C-alpha cells in the first residue's frame, strides 16, 4: 500500500477520534444546560375530573428537600432508616392537604328529637275564685318532652361530610350525649415519571363515614423531588450491538466491521440509561482483513440520550482497540446500541 494512502487513512482515523471527543464535550455542555433548565422548571397543580388533583412539582436540592419535609412535620430520618433496610433511595416528598371549612354559629334549632321524656312535667293548675286557671306553659318548646339532637358536619365548599351528632336531654341530670361515627381517611396517589426522571403525582382524598364515601376536594398538593445525581455502577452488565472502524496498525490499512460487546460498568443517573458505558469487551468481524477480532471500548458516551431521544436513547460512541485472531492490532472508534 502506498505511503499516500496510509497517510490518508491515519488522517481519517485522527479526525474521527477528534470529532468524537468534540461531540462528547459538546454534549456534556448541553447536558449541563438541560440540567439547569430542569431544575428551574415547575409543574403547576391541576384539578382533573373525578376529584383527582395533579400535584404541582419542582426539583430541589437535598437540603431544600429536607427543609420541605421538616416544614411539613415529616421525620425524614426515620423514613430513610427504613429505606436503607430495603435498599431504596429517597427521591421525592409528596404532601397532600385537605382543609374543612370552619363553622361559627349560634341560635340554631335542633336537627331532630330523640328519646322522649317518660315523665314530662304536667301543667300546673291553681284554684281561682270562680273556678280554676291554667298556668302558662312551662315547656313551650317541648325540651322537657324529648332529647334534642344537633348534627355536626364538615363543610368542604358545597360538600357536607357528617362529623358527629350531639344530644341534650333537659330532663336528665347529665343531659349531653354524643355520637361520632368511625371515619376512614385515605389519600391515593398515582405517580408518573417523565424521561428526565421527574415524577408527577395524581392524588385523590376520600373519607368514609357510615359506609358512605365522600370525595374531599384537595386544596393544595405539592411535591419537591431531589435532582437525580449521576454515580458509578461498577457492575452493570449490558449487551451492545454496533460497528467499529479505524486503522489496522499492523497491516497499515483501514478496517471496519460489525461487533457485539458486553459492557461491564457505567456512569449516569440511572442504570437503565446511563450517560457513560465503561469497559466494553466483545467480538468483531473485520470485513477488510477478513478476520475475527477481540474489540475493547474503554469508555463510550451516550449520544442517543441527548440527540436521538425519545426514539433511540441508548446509542453510544467511543474509541475502540481491537486485536485480530491473526495478531493484528487496529485502533479507531465505534457506534453501538445498548440493550
């Protein structure tokens, strides 16, 4: 092979490597800008049908999340201690609040009557000169005849939820009675997670009284979610299919071929879709040299996550070094899709 062709192939290889590095730097800066944008974005609270409310949410630092929990009287230390036993990681705090309307009133009539007085006081009669006369009614409202009950309700706008019934028996030494039924409260939350890992909460708040379910309107539902942090996963095996190309240093000629690799480790916010794949080892078929080879990719960057999402989010590019079964060595770059 002529010296000119060798120089051209080497130049192509150098340009390919420099271009790959440039793309990595560009995408790292783009990731930084997108992360800042995500942190500053806010999802507004929204009222849906059937009493469902979508929580307002925003990203927060670990310190902000701890303060938010503390302000809501949530003991994060106890929760995190339990999470540690399960291998979980705290990602978000969701607080749902339902507020009933206050009631201040006086001069109210009884709701209904209850137990009757078995011995109501009789009307008094007094002698008169020309006969008898009836004294004025000493129980004009009938309070001595039957127990007076008053129903207490919680008001949520136009919705009234029974709370208790208070009774007063004017004919008993201890006149008051109370009947407060068992109340069962429930807050149901459905969580949705977007491609950036941000979670949206859909809430419904119910109370069951005397077997009847009341859907309580939610006044406020707020979530603060901790920003996902990237970390190393030293054992995160993943399968990769792709192609590699470069320069065969031993035979001084271009090389290209399909390959299949196994990634050992990774670095990123998630194991499923990491930003970096670390140490990929696999097999390649060199179409130019007509020979099999072992291909090694020390590190590869996920360009699909930023450039091709949401269609292809696990497409990696990185430098490769392959050793043919005939002992030849090639250096270049590869493009692979992870599974």
